C-alpha cells in the first residue's frame, strides 16, 4: 500500500538550484535581485522569491571599522611573489619578547635563538631559494630607488621566477636579470622607464641590460606593447613642475602627430620631450631644451630636431612660440 501523502505543495522554483532558476516563472522577467542579508534571490519584476536559504560565504562576525576588521580576521597575509617563499613560511621576530612585551628569560632566549636559526635554514635550503632570496632583495632595492609601485614589482618577481625555471639565470648576473625583468614589467604595465634610468639605478651596463631584456622576450614569449610617448608625459611633467593644462596640451600634440604618422620610426622619449617643449611655450610655462632633455634622458639635438618636425608637420606658427 502506498503511503498516504498530505496536501504538500508540489516542488516549485523555490527549491530549484540557483543555476536552474534563470527567469521568473510568473512574469518571465530575467531581472534577478540578490538579497545577501536575507539570503534570497528575488524577481525584480513581480517580487517573487526565486530561491532562499542561500549559504553565506562571508565572515560570521561583524566589524564597523578597518581596525576592528583587521583584529577579528583570522587569515594571514596574501601570497606574494616578491618574497622568495611567497610569504607562506613562519616568521620568528628578532626581538626577544613575548606577546605581552616582556623580555624572555635567558633559557627561553637561547631556545628561540636555536629555533630562529633552524627556521632560516629551512626557508633557504636549496640553490634556487638562495638565488631567489638574493634576487628579490635586489628587486626591492631597485624598485624602491625607481619608485615602482607594488603591482609592477609582483609582475617583475613572477617574470624572474619564470626565468629561473627556464634556467636563464645560469651564467648571468643576478643584478642584470633583475633589472631586465623590472624594465619588462614596467613596459607591460605601460608605465615605462627609460633604459638608461634603469641601468644607472642597477649599476649595470646598458648594453648588458639590453641583452638580458631581449633574452627574456625570446625565451618567455612575453608580449610587450609598443611604447607610447604619452605614457612618459605625466612623469616628465611632474619632474619639470608643469601644470595639468600643459600635460593636456602635450597629449593633444602627440595625438595629432600620431594621426599624421609623425611617430613612426621615432624615439618615444624624444617625441615626448619635444611635445612638452612645444606645449610649455604655448601655455606660457617655458622650460629650456636642456632641462627637458635632462629629464627625458635624451640630447638637446634630439629635442630640437623633433621640435622642428612637430612644428612643421602640424602647422604651428613659429612666431607665436618665440
């Protein structure tokens, strides 16, 4: 005998998985509003509850300030490529104090000293780890000196790790490979730095740095976007203490030059310097060719030649620039 069933309603869309409920069965609307507080998915057209009792994947505690959220959070720091062990190992503080800030006893201090020594040995136990530890410390020094932001440092560290896996570092200078990866990361993120500036900061010959950079491009199949003179404008203008209208006028000059094909086969540094020179005169914030050439790391002759080409091609009245 079949069991007697009560007057339970049939299984409706309320109990369907979220992936099955794509539109409202009442009005056919595909507008779905998610109420994370109640754990419900509601139709935006008629208000029908499509699903309920959703699992909240967030924290079970509440915080009303960033300090309170940091104190209640039970997760560690994110994984970082700029640390040779990616920040996953234990760190023992060098200060011999406990949680309350009191000094440790001599017996406890000697025990912590031995633990700290073995912890350092366990972190750096292979030749690759030693290479990474030395290279990433050099990367931090070079990036700090050049003022490189953290996302670009992470990308440079990732490129260096890939070069180690490809065995490109063997027989080459660590400083040169680090500088090449940082230069490539700046180009990829469209925050380029002149090759001379990176070479001076890394104390590596420009020719050797260029060789390592080309080796990275060939071996890692890295796609580097074409260098755009506009990418240099903000940094050069800030070093020359030029205002925002001058920067906007410089961008307009470079865009017009690109439309007329003037940027083809030209050094982007020289074009950026010449456009800044023209815009500074037009906006009555004059800077000399020598000042601009020193910031852009090009010669005054290059600035002068690109300046003449821009004025001639764009039809700018030279008398107004005198």
